[in-house]
C-alpha cells in the first residue's frame, strides 16, 4: 500500500493528509473501527474528549501496532481535543492528564487542540500555557486550536509569554464554506488549516455536482466519498466518521490515499 500523503507542520513534524473523524462513533465500536481503518490505509484518527471514545481509539491503535512488529507508532497520528468546559490553566492541566492516561498504550499524543474558543480570553490563555508545557515535555508532539476565528488567533499570537505558535487551526471548511480570510490569515502565520465536515455535515452528499464529479472518477457509482477525500492544496482534511455503515464506507475511501 502506498504511504499516506502527509503535510508538513510548523513544528517540523508531518500530519497524514486524510484523517478519520470519530465524532459520535460509539465507544464500543471504536476498537474494531480503528483497526479496520488502519487496515485500509488511514493513518490519522481525530478524536476529542467530547467524543467519549479516546481510550478505545488508542486501544485500537495499540492492538493494530501489536499485530505486526514492522508497524511503527510514529507512522500513526492521533489527535484529541480539550473540551470547552476545561478551559483555564488548572482545568486544562487535568484534562490533558486524563487524555494522556487514556493514550497510555500508545505513549504520546500527536496533536491536542483547544476544541473551540468558547470561554474568555483569560481562560483561553491559561489553556494555551498548559498545551505549551505539554509540548515542551514531549508528551504531546503538536499543539493547536479548533474553531478559532481571526480574532482568537490574533489574541493568541499576541500573548506576551507566547512560546509555541499553533501548528493547526481545525475548522469547518468545504466547497460551500470557503472562508478565504481565515484561510489567508492562517497561511500568513504558518498555521496549517485542517478542514472538517468535508460534505457540510452530510448535507451535500446528494449535491448534483458532487455526484457528477464522482461518476467521472470511476465506475463505482454515486458514492461521493472520493470527491470529498481528495486532499486539497490547503493542508490536512478530516474525513467523515463512518458510524454504523463503517465497513462499506471505509472501503471506497481507500482509493483516495494515493491522490
Ligand atoms: N473540531 C470540531 O469542532 C469538529 C470536528 N469535526 C471532525 O470532523 C469529522 C467529520 O465531520 P462530519 O461533520 O461528520 O463530516 P461530513 O461532512 O462528512 O458529514 C458526515 C455526515 O455525512 C453523512 N454521509 C457521509 N457520506 C454519505 C453518503 N455517501 N451518503 C449519505 N450520507 C453520507 C454521514 O452519514 P451517516 O450518519 O450515515 O454516517 C454523516 O451524517 C468529525 O468526526 C470530527 O472528527 C467535525 C465537526 C466539528
Ligand atoms: O467536535 C465536533 N463537534 C460537532 C458538532 C456537530 C457535528 C460534529 C461535531 C464534531 O465532530
């Protein structure tokens, strides 16, 4: 299988371009889901404390690695996120401790994001300091934010004690929501844009253009998955989480990793 495409971050580390999002994936399906996803070529899993499946995602990664000694931890990219209720220095410190404990079988976390800016400036600042400490301690390899607008990014970049700039801003971005100013700001500041909800949270799966483009791509029928997963020029892109239709949905995605 061809190696997954990846994107260089401002930390010097790489993130696989296509990720599997596990929002609303029930915890009891996560171990098998993650193992199957890794089998078909995914190398990047996007979880969050809010998804209540961090431990099971890490268990799936750990089992998959253990199956074959030639598989390396450094080839997998595991993301999690700090929930809004855990903003502020002390609460974020505890939250990261919890996420690291759930990730103990895989040793470290590749990326932690502040899930959204929804609190206030002081608490966001406290949370960022903790992320910087985790980055400096090496328990988290990259740190970033999610759903930050330009205002929040400017606030962060102006912290007088800023030590580590965000590697990533993950936000909703797709052909129907292009956000050129925010994308431009991130590029200008060397913050990678990670797009989520590539089909507008599922509202565009039947869009005639999506279906038409997909039909042009091959004989597989009106499954628009390959369209949404094609890595764009902007940086990493999150895929949909497959929920109940897991295996049927994971299969077609496989063809996109080499694009
Ligand atoms: N940081 C953040 O705040 C956020 C992060 N994310 C990340 O991005 C990931 C993906 O986001 P998400 O909004 O789910 O992505 P999508 O835009 O891909 O939407 C997924 C939805 O599309 C439906 N769908 C997908 N393919 C088809 C198809 N071929 N036919 C019919 N329906 C289809 C799914 O249906 P079904 O339910 O049947 O599977 C699901 O309801 C999340 O898991 C998460 O990791 C997402 C949102 C916010
Ligand atoms: O993190 C998430 N927050 C969301 C809100 C609505 C739909 C998907 C998600 C996520 O994946």
